[in-house]
């Protein structure tokens, strides 16, 4: 019965983690919810979620949960990829240490950092690349291989949430570009202030520009130059007679 209840709790936590991806708009919100569900299931009370920086050399912490323990480290300080974190990034697998303060990894801790009884890191993998980690710490007792497997699942959920967030951001950018293009098209469909003499058009900034320059800026159209039959007749009457006699059209360039 105890094993069945444990399995039911795991399933419920995973479902709640998946729901967090759909219900929350930002990655910070969804990753925090996923982190909390993972902590509740593994027993961890401290930790964070961080993403790999663009240069691939540091962790960029999204949030930090000290679990009620004192921590005076500035969260804005750089967090280099080293120690046990580096192992997680290199192997793309969960790693943990149950005697952290006496391990080789403790020397990488900055002064004032929250005391770490034990630590577990789970990777956020996207397309075979670890793009971030979920760190868990200070579980009463020890972390186990089962905890590592659980954290790996929630790390995958966080990775899905990150991919979803990035896709939404890209979609918003594309939508903004499309709205801008539509706005430009609507401008051409509206009332254009045009000089009745020189035929220049007044733009949104109040400058008067030639028609061809205005069209080139607001559309993808290419403007060529020529003479309509009336202007050809007025400027070059003899040439107009010849062209019209031959059934041709005024030249353009």
C-alpha cells in the first residue's frame, strides 16, 4: 500500500508539473512551480533553477530558495559552471552528493552561501544539449537514485516549459512584425497628404518625399519611370505620333 501511495503521489506531482507548463505564461513561473513539486516529492527544502548563459560559462539563476536557512550571497553574482554542476552539464544526467560539505565540491562555494547538507542537480536537456539545471539541496536524510530519477523527470518538464516559453516569445516577435507590416499597408490604404503641384507625399514625421521614395519605403514595389501618352504628346508631339502610329506604348525605364 505504501508503494502504491508513493506511485500515486509521483503521478500526481508529474501531472501538476505538466499543468504548470500550460497554465503559466512565463518560464520563471512554470519552472518555480515544477521545482516546488519536485521538492515536495523528494524532500529537498533548498535549491534553484538556472539557465546556461549565452557564452556557456555561467549559470543565470532564475530564483533561489534558501529553505529558511541564512544566505548572504548576492544572487546577482556570476555562478561559473564548475564543481558538481559541471558534472551535470557534461554528463547530461542527474548527479548528487550526500556529504557535500566534506566533498571536493565544497571548495567552490562562495562565502556566506547557505549550508549544504546534500545536493542533487538535474539537467534541463533540449535536443541533446544541457541548457540549464535544477538544483535541489538539504533533504532530511540522503538523496537516492530514485530521487535522481524523479528529479530527471521534473528536469525534462522544466526543459519543455523552457522550449514552450521560447516558442511563445518568438511567436510574439513574429506577431509584432506582422502587425507592423499590416499597419504600413493600412497607411497606404488611408488618406495620403499629397502636394497638388509637385505630387510629393507627407510622411508620418511631417517630411515631404517623392512618391516613388514613399512607395519604396512602405511597400516592396519597385518604381520605374516613363511617360504617359498625354505627357508624351505634350512634350514630344512628333515622337508621340510615330509611336501611336506604330501601335506602340510610351517608353519606360
